[in-house]
C-alpha cells in the first residue's frame, strides 16, 4: 500500500498525501479550533462550513440540514455532531 505522494507545504511541513486535496494535515491541525462546535468536526467538514461563512451555531441554524449536507466536505458522520451542537444551544436547522 502506497503512502501517497510526498509533499512540502508553503510553511515547510513535510507529509504524504494520497488524494489530490492540497491542504497540509500539519497546517490543518495547527489551525483547528480548541473549543466550539467546529473543534468537534474533521478538517473537510470544518473547511466546508468555514467556506460557507458558518463559524457559529447561530449561523448554522440559518441553514437547512439539506443545504449543509450539499456542501463539499460534509459527510453523514458530521450531522449528529452538528445536531448536538444546535440542540445544546436551543437551536435547530432551518426548515
């Protein structure tokens, strides 16, 4: 099994990547929030929400579940985390 292609990011981090995704896993780990609902998500789901301008549960509640699931990078494993975060704040997805 191949480790992937050897790469070096702009910051000099060295890593192997088997996909075409250009993101550096070291940089992603460094920029991962320590708290909040985004800290509970994997990097692709977090990037999808950030790319859509969603950085708070209040902003998340302005979108429907279907719209969120259409974002590139969102997977079914993220949905329970998002629902839990909304519920903890007394919010739900938009109908």
